[in-house]
């Protein structure tokens, strides 16, 4: 199989980045269309930061330079306001890349999404910062990418459905209009943060629990209110769920082993 074919089948970290980059193109295009040169400036600055760290760690570890941070920069740009201070962007993205990914060995070895870590640090370090809620156009632009990631196995339907079911239950969603609002506000975070394959649970039942946990946490971080959670609540929910993902998988595997042992015993 050629290198291009391997990438398109999502094999390895390079394949993951290639497919996620394709999935991010439509929503990023919508964001740039509405945000103009200010959003373009954020994207360029974010790309410079993540690629510098990619190159620095590749040189330090004597490995080939691979621009895995492309998706981190794109996801980060979808959330942050265009007037975000440049120094703040540099600091939180640097910490997100290093703490969330690079110190664990890079893409495919870490269990945290660097974009999620960077966004959470941005909210914690600058209390007045408000992340951009997805517009209906941005939510619709996520659909082609979600379909691509779902078809290639890089988006878990179990996580997405369990997240939405929990959100519908805790919010008491009973109308089509409210359901559309929930899907719109959750679209970007659900596809690119909560369902991120590098930071989510990998076992079948673990994915169900992961999505349910993220939904419950989003509700809690939103203040246990009646309305859909904002972008900030979804970011913290994605971060906490990913921190719990290894434990969730361990519990599921331990339970399966106990059940098999009991069956054969």
C-alpha cells in the first residue's frame, strides 16, 4: 500500500492528521469567511506555534519532522475569539502542545487532546475569555467531516450517541427546535474534542460510558441549567472525560476478564 493510501485509510498518526485535516476544512472555511482577516491572523499564529513545537521535538528526538499540530491549530482557531491577545495564544498553545502531547511522545502516544488542553488553559488563565459558540452554518459545515471520520472509524458513534442521549435526558429536550439548538452548540466540540480518537476510550462499552460521562460533565459545568452547555463547559467536559478514559477502559477490561473467568469457572 502506498504512503498516500495508508494516510487516507487513517493508518498511524499521519493518517489520523490527514483525515482530521480534511474533516476540518469545511468548518474552518466557514470560520474564516465570517471572521475575515482577524481569524486568519489567529490561524496563522496558531500554525506557527504548533509547527515550531513539532519541529523542535522532532529535532530533539532525532525524528522526521511531521506537522501533526495542523489539526490542533485548526481546532483551536474554531473556538477562540479573533481579539485574543497574541501572547496568550502563544502561551496556552505551547503548554497545550507540550503538556497535552509532546511530553508523552507525540501523536499516537499521548492520551490528551492538545487542542482541548490549550482551550482549557486559555479559559483558566484568562477568566474574561469567552469561546465562540458554533453558528448554524459552522455546525452544518461539520457534517461532511463527521461523516468522513465516522466512515473511516475515527469518530465513535457510541460516544456521540451516548453523549447526546444523556444531554437530552438531563436537559429534558422535548421539541425539535431545542434538539437542533443542542446539536448546533455541541457540534464542533463533539466531533473534534469529545470524540477525538486519541483521547477517548477505545473499548466498546468504554465508549458508551465515555460519551455519557462527557454529557453529564457538560451539564454540570454549564451550571446544571436548562439550556444547552456553552463552548467552555464542553471543553472542560471533554478534558475531564479524556482524563478518565484510561480508567474507564481499565474497568471495562477488568469486568470482561472477571465475567469470562466466572463463565469458565
